C-alpha cells in the first residue's frame, strides 16, 4: 500500500543544512497496523507527513498504491490524498467556527457527497458524540474534540489512516477509547494504520513497530498482536 525507498530529508537552518531523515526504506502492507516510535526529535512526524504525501522528501521515492508521489505536482498529490488518505493530528485541527457536525461533513461536501450530513451524523454517533452534533469545538473537551477529528477522518473511509500521537493530549481512559476505535477500523474495514506514538500499549497493538533515532530506523519489531493471535 505504501512503499518508501531511500528517503532523505534535509532542511536548511541558520546553522546550516540539517539531516532529519537518513535513507529510510519502508513498505507498509494493505491492512497492516504500523507503529512509529522513537524519542522526540527523531523524525517521526516528518516521516509521517512524507508517507502521507503532505510533505516531500529531499530525495528518494514514496509510492501509495503504486503511484509515485515524488514525481507528481501538488495537484496530483492532493488527488492521491483525497483518494487514499485520512490524517489525524495531535492537535485536532478542527475549524472553530463550525459545529462538530459541520466539521465532519465539510470534507465530504467538498468532494461532492450528497449525503454528507447523514454520513457525518452516523460517524459522530460511532465515536459516541451523537449528543454533541451542534456543539462548537470550544464547547467540547479535548477527548471529544479528538473524537470529532477521528470521525472526520473515518467518515471519508480512507484506505490509509495516518495519526500523529492521536491520544497524546488525552487522559488514559479517553485515549484507550480512541485507540479502540482506531483498531476497530483496522479490523472491520481493513484500513491500513500508520501511527506515531510514544505509548507502549498502542504500539503493542500494532502488527509491527519501527523505532526511529536521529532520522534512521534503528529497530523493527513484529509485535504483540501477530504473535499473540
Ligand atoms: P518527532 O516527531 O520525532 O519529534 P520531527 O519529525 O518533528 O520529530 O522533527 C525531527 C527533527 O527535525 C527535530 O529536530 C526538528 O526540530 C527538526 N525539524 C523538523 N522540521 C523542521 C524544519 N522545517 N526546519 C528545521 N528543523 C526541522
Ligand atoms: Mg512529532
């Protein structure tokens, strides 16, 4: 589903050129749940953005379902993202002037779904927010806002869901409920998951875990679920 080969990312800073990712090679199978772990600053978010086609590597190749993102223009990448990719950020990224329902419905309306409001309602119910449809983000707790962000990502029924520390801002109980939703999507819809996390529990539920350190993959472990199942 995703194939990254020889990914390098270098940025120019006042102190000179800085290497953030160093020769990353990674393939993610359809239906796989992959965790990316590693210390803060090791390049996890940068790698996730590149795999999702939100950012470009300095060199190397990224393919989603065989289509090379690095040879396309931004319009081409946007089309690939619309077709395959959902993204959940650590800091929700909800639009403050829209209700929960409108936040979830907007991307569906933009791509022309006529039943956007019906779909959005259904997905908000699935994440337990059926009673919060007309609440604005400021009227929702952090956990509820993250569930709106998840409903928005789920509603577009992406083939691949990327999540950057999706439970990083939440208390343990809320975080576990969000994790359950992610793996429900993986198990029921076969959605490929690529998760950045520092939570052992979440990483253990994935099929495979890679560890980044200073921009390199230093460890790959086929994890709990496969061995235990
Ligand atoms: P992580 O998500 O693992 O904490 P990041 O991918 O956010 O790491 O960042 C990796 C490193 O690259 C960090 O040291 C960060 O400061 C640096 N970095 C990321 N983006 C930029 C940028 N646009 N300009 C300069 N430095 C950056
Ligand atoms: Mg990060």
